[in-house]
C-alpha cells in the first residue's frame, strides 16, 4: 500500500525533501537523483559523481539533488501531512504533532489510511484527551465530504495548488473529464502551463495512480466537482 501512494506523491515530495551534501540520502540510503523544476519537465537523472554539479558544489547546484525514494520516511510524512493540511483536506485538529505520531507509529502511511483509523488509536496518541481524539476522528470523517478540488491538491500532483485545482474542477466538472483531456486542451485554460498540463497527464497516465483514485472513491471521499 505504501508503494502505491508512494508513487503518487513521491515525485512531488522528492522535490521538497531536504537535500543532502552527500551522494546518498541520509534518511534511507538511496542514491540521490537530479531534481528538476516541475516534475515532468524532464526525467530525473541518476547521480553522476563525475560531474562538477555533484552535491556540495554550491547551494544552488546542491538544490538540484534529492532523494527519489517515495518510501523515504520524510517523504511519507510530507505526503500524509499534505493530505491533512488546511491547503488540502483541512482535517481540523490534525496538527503536525498528531500527523508525526500517526506516521511514526505506522498507523497512517498514505491518505487512504486516515479513513481506517480507529478512535481508540487516536486516543492513544501522546498528549491526547478523549474529547480531542473524538474531534480529530470526526474531522477525518468530515473530510471525506470536502470539495473535490481539495482532493486534487492533497494528491500532491506537482504544480497543482488550490488555484489550479479549483480552476480545473470548475472547468471539467468531473474527474473523468479532467483526466480525459489531453495536454493541448489543458493548456488552453487560464493559468495552466505546459508543465502543469504535462504533470497532470503524466500522473493520471500511471495506472497505479488511477487505482488510488478508485481506492479513495470506494472509501467515500468526494470526487464530485
Ligand atoms: Zn531518502
């Protein structure tokens, strides 16, 4: 399961992972890969230590390298935090401390696992009161009915923030229509750059990602634009 959502969010998260002045990720040991601006601009390239731009050359150049492993612990945390965040599903009361505990305890590794949490599991978190646990549990349940543009943001598709997600949902009215649209049609919309259009089509072109959409739909998350 982790691998499934890992593939969805990983490419986004990788672009935000703290970069290391070494050839491998200090968190998971993966070989660092070149991090390009806007996933889909061009494929990531494996680290070539013979190049002058190897990590540590300069802050600017170092920023071009990141961990490509979607299961890297900091990336898992970022994906889960993104889903719960006010910018995405806005799960109220599910703050950074709670998200961190949920991930560290292996209770939530991807968006869908929020909706399998038991009240008793939330109540058992450090610093949690019975009332607060109930509030978080209720907020998670309520988040299934959030506007669908929030789902689009929460999935972590690069370049898709609230403005882009709202515009796309408003224009296409359904996820099927959105993902049936080709790159050229997407680019005709205001605010949709070639990179954004490419990211969308690339993302949905991956059957693993489509399976996750199906999974969230089955849970009851709102996909109606
Ligand atoms: Zn890593």
